[in-house]
C-alpha cells in the first residue's frame, strides 16, 4: 500500500473564494494526488472561470442544476471511479486541509490495514479558532471490538461508524461494491447514510492527526435552527431509518430515538416554529410516501459536456 493512487473530490456551489483557498490547500499537500476533481453545482459566481484560469490542472465538472451535496459527491465519485484509483478523498468547498492532512489519512489507512484497508479514514475537523467543530466530530463506534480499538489505537485513532463529507478518505473498491451516495437526499444525512453503508461490517477510523479547518460562518451544532431546510432533515431521516441498508435494527432504534429528541429541542427553541412544523409535516409525508430515486437516475445527463474543463494527473 505504499504507492496508493488517490483522487480528491471537492463539491462547490457559489463559494468561489473559499473554493480557491481549498484548492490551494489541496495542491499544497505533502502526499501526491492522482487527480483533483471539482464538481460545480450550477454556480452563478464564475466559479468555473476561476478554476480554469487559476487551477488549469484541476478537472472541473459542471452540472446543469444544483444537485446539493449528495448529488455533487455522487457525480464526483462516479468520475473518480471511472479510472483506476485506490481511495477517494471527499471534502466540501469550505474545507481547508492542513498540508499533512492527506498524508496522515494515508498513514492511518496503512497502519490500520488488517488484510484489507479500512472502509474510510476521517480527519479531525476544527473551526477557524482551532476548536473541534461539533457538527463534524465522529463518535467512537458503539460496541467496537477490542481488536478494532487496538488496531485504531496503533494507527493513532479510534474506530468509528460514520463520518461527514468535510474530509473523509474512502476505499475505492468498497464504494464500487456498495454504491455511490444517494443523490436524491440533496442535502443533510447523505453523508451519514453513505458512510454507515460503507462501514457496515467493516472497520473505519478517525484520524486526529489529519487536520482540516471547516470555515463555516458560525460555530454551531446540529441543534441550530435549520429553517426551511428542516424538510430535508425530516424526509431524509425517514428514508434513512426505513430504507437504508447501512444501519441494523438496534442502531435504527437508538439513532431514531435520539433524532426525535433533537427534533423536539429544535422546534421548541425555534423563533419561527410554524416553518419547522410545516417542514416536519411535509418531510414525514414525502419520506413515507416514496423512497429516494436511484442515484443513476438522478444524475443522468446532468453533466454539462460543452463547458471548458481542465484535466490534470
């Protein structure tokens, strides 16, 4: 595993300046990348022109409409896996990796190798002031076996069950086997569904030595008032608990009860409860009435083929 080929996938939407900072940080990594892919979710701020001008070696994939993070990462992973590679490094456009972030992920991946590589290795995500970001801090895998804890400790980490798309290195062969993110989620819970599906029955590790800065506008948690986006939280959680293959029945019961408690706190603390209650009703109805469409159907024909794209090794 000493010469692994890694592809970076960054999904962006109307954050040209942050994307440029992220790409400069990706290019400054001490570990080499085979390709860097930017999926542009139909930005209107000249993102594609900036990438073509300032990062000609980056492969830009423009899509015709905003697919959200879920669809963007599905498109990016689909492109990454179209060519041989060992792992894919996923990150948001407001993720600024430290120079050794990828090298540390790869070091942990190799150290934790037990006949097959970990399903994924996740970075430590900090906010701009250095504090661990509460929205992106993986928790220890419940019920992790002693052998898993020992293997993770030997690699300088802890065993985990899920991670966010802020910075996670996923095993390419496993993604080919278990499938892309579910693009119909659009936003919220897509990374949880995808990573729990990848790690079911497999080993995964949190790597605190791999550090990225998540430049969100505020330092907050999942209890923050989501406004109209609460609809996606509810609908996608219904899909997750009723249709996803990633969680076993006990996990669904545990995560489901904690979700209900969090929803209650979110609504009770909101200054505009009517918006959240409306999103709750619509989300429950749509989540129960139908499941997510196949990802291949959602992303079919969305890539704009006649745009100027950069290609680099």
